[in-house]
C-alpha cells in the first residue's frame, strides 16, 4: 500500500465521519475522531452492504457513500451504548 492509498483513506474517512456526524446529531468527535469513525464505518459497510445485497457503485463517491452509511451505523450503535 502506497502513501497515496493512505491519504485517500484518510480523506474518505474524514469526509464520511464528518457527514455521519451531521446526520447523527451530536455524533461528531472532532477531525481525528471523524477520520477514525469514517474508516471504521468503511469496514462496517464493506461487510454489511454486500451481506444485504446492496451495491452502490465504485470510485471515490461510492466509497464515501458506503463509508457514510457504515459510519452512521457505528454512531447510532455508539449513541445507544452511551444511553445505557
């Protein structure tokens, strides 16, 4: 994996985490936290969406959409755990 791939991962993670934080009110964790949530969301979406038979496309936009969906799922789970 080259440095370019790592930079793309960080950019996609930051965008996805930021968008997920906007969707789930109070779910933002700052820049570094959003990057981590976005990357975790990408992993969750990479497992969850194919399991459900959902394919949203390829490329950077598809990766961002997938990551946002996964990050929203992660943030909802985190908010449910925080409430208990």
